[in-house]
């Protein structure tokens, strides 16, 4: 028997109560193999980010049954369209996983293009927009990495066939599927590393801009220091400062301040600080 059901419909199958509670309670690992059946659980994701948490899927495989439990009607309809008909359970399950992964490499290629386009457009967009894209891509690729890692564990356990639910041909089929999933996992990990490098480059650019801003403040402070010193000097309440009674005292103080400031400007430009 091959059926695609919603999670709440499990009661109608009259399976073992322990098994029913196990599936409905959401306490499943990646793969759990028993003497007469195997349970697989994963959240069906895709590189285009069209599915969320409601895309959780549980697969029950025994010698006579292949049952797929979904938590949403939308995912149920998608799986119904992808599950091959008129085949053995192992062939149907293999075909289902093939269909689920069919467009993923193309989706990862599209995601890579979006990431590179975002990097190229970073100079034209605001930093907040660019940073928001980096965060979204990192989260999506983290979900994809977890998804492919979980599928990798499922395919590995299926190909090991510890409870003899599969034929020799089925073991080979899922070994081939595991190799295909490895390539998808590697692509997702490489893209996530690339996004991490984008974030580091973004942070480095922010640091450079902050350093440039601090350099401007430092230069402005250095240029105003001579005037500040003279202001403090003549602000002291000493009555017998000869410059105060000299008719050229004020112009002389102004000239000294201007000369020192101009000298600093020349020095900074020579050192390429300006």
C-alpha cells in the first residue's frame, strides 16, 4: 500500500499506538530503523525558499507499505504529483526523492547568481539593504545545508539496509542517490562559505570607512590644536603679558596660528594624510 496522508490522518491506519504516538509527537530523528519498518523525517526545503516549517515530511517504509505523512495540504499535493505510480515501494521511494531533488542544482545555480548580483550591486545600494540580503542568504543556505545533511543520513542508512527492507538493486539506487545528494550538499556549503566571505568583505569595507572617518577627525583635531593652545594661553588671566599692550599683538597671534595651520596642512599633504 502506498499512501500520502496528512499527519492527523494517521489514526485511521490503525498502526501500533507506540508508532502512532512517535510520528505525531514529532520525536523522530533523521532515520530510525526497526525490525520490520523504517521511519524517515525531514523538512522538505528548496534553494528558492518556497517552503517553510510546514514542509515537514515523515516517511514510513515496510515490506508492504510506503506511507508519507505531511503537515500541510500544499506539501501533500506536491508529493502526490511527484510520487511514481505502479512501482514497488523501494522504487517509488527512490523516484520520489529523485523528483524532490530534481531541480535543486538549478535552484542553487540561480541562488548563486542572485548572490553575485547582490555583491555587484552593493556599491549602488545602502549598507542596510546589502546586509539584509547577506543575512537572508545565510539563513537560507543554513537550512539547505541541514536539509541535505539530513537526507545524506537517510540515504546512507537506506543503502546500508540493516533491516533488509530493500533489495540489492534498492541498495544501489540509494547509494547513487546519496552521491547525488553529496554534490548538492557540497554546492550549498560552498555557497554558504562564499556568503560568509561576502559578509567579511562587507565588514572590512565598513572598517575602512570608519578608519577614513577617524582619520578626518584626527586631522581636523590636529589642525585646530595650535589655535586651541593659543586660545588657552591668552585666556590666562595674567595682567603683564607684553603682547596684550602691543598694537600688533592680535595680528601676530593670528598670523602665528595661520602659519602653524598651513604648515600642518603642507605636512599632512606631503605624508598623504589629506
